[in-house]
C-alpha cells in the first residue's frame, strides 16, 4: 500500500485483514460535487480499487469510479493515473466489479509481495 500511498500521511491509511482484505487511503483533495466530504481510495480483494466520496456516517460512501479490468493489483502508476483521470472528470473504469475478478488469498499475497516494505 505504501507504493500507492506516496504522499499520503500514515494516519490517513488503514489496512484490514479479516474475512476480506481491504485498504483505505484518505486523499488530500475534495470532490467538486461534495466539497465538504473527504475523498478516499479504497481497495478490496474482491473489487480492486475504487475512488469514493465519504458521506454521513450512517450512509454508504458514494462511488465515483472503479478501476476497470480484471487486475485486482494494478501497478501503483496505473492507480495514480486512475485517480488523476477520475479527478479530471474522466470516470473510466467500471461502476460494478468485473465478473471473474475473484482471486485466492495465496495469489493475491504473491502479487502484493513486491510492494511490502518493512517499517
């Protein structure tokens, strides 16, 4: 996650591994349609990367865009381009997860291994 979170303070990042693995990065930007709400980059082992706007605590976040394709672990550069494109109004990608994107934990662990950095 550090490879994708370049420039994002540690306190704005979270990783959770429970029944599913997820990651959260609070981005230092606002969305024009919701200037009072935080923008988040969220990763799920089932859906990959999504750019979302945080809403009220009782509401689900609003999905702006999902990184398209079947690759749940795109390169950090591809994720950065996805965020930049979405921020520019080019909401490329899929609104729903692509069918067949499920991966085993073992295969995901192997794909994520190059991005692990000891603290």
